[in-house]
């Protein structure tokens, strides 16, 4: 027995499919344009999270410091291989991570949290102390 799907039902299924595909594409585009998230410290900041946020800012700064040499090496490798588009994207990412604006935002957020919540910046234990 052959079942015929009404036109309205086909239309509804098509709209749902197009909506899901468009949201999926926007999600991928948003992930490709990732930036370092700096927490906003306004009048509604919860000081109970202060040490956690300060630790996160410190981790971001250390990841930038560790990751920049690798990104620069990848940029040189892409340039030597003739992959200009990739080299250009890496160059843009490097310039964003080295920008004084990003460093200023991280420093400003840390200072604001420390001033508002009266919490000193956390000290990370050295890796040699944890191995001993």
C-alpha cells in the first residue's frame, strides 16, 4: 500500500531540515572564529568564583606563552610549503594573541577581580614540586 505524504507535512519537514542545517553551519562558523574569552567583571560579579576565574586567566596566559612558538613554527612551515592561505590565517591568529589589547583585557580583568573581591592572584605550583 502506497502512502502519500500531504504537501503541508513535506513543507514542515523541509523547513525543519533547512533550519537545522543553517544552525549547524552557523555553529561551525562560530567555532572557526574562536577568540580568547575574558570574563567581564561588573557590579554583578560573584566573588565566590574569584579564585577560579583568576586561575583560568592565568592558564590562558600560560597557554598563549606556550602556544605562540608552535604557531610561529607552523606559519613558517606553511609559508615554505606554499600554503599561503593557511600561513595568512596563522599570522592573523598570532597577531591576535600577541596584541596589546588582549594582554590589557586580561590584566584589567585580573586587577578588577583582585580589587573587588580582595583576593590575590593564585600561585600555580611548579611541576618539579609535584614530581618530587
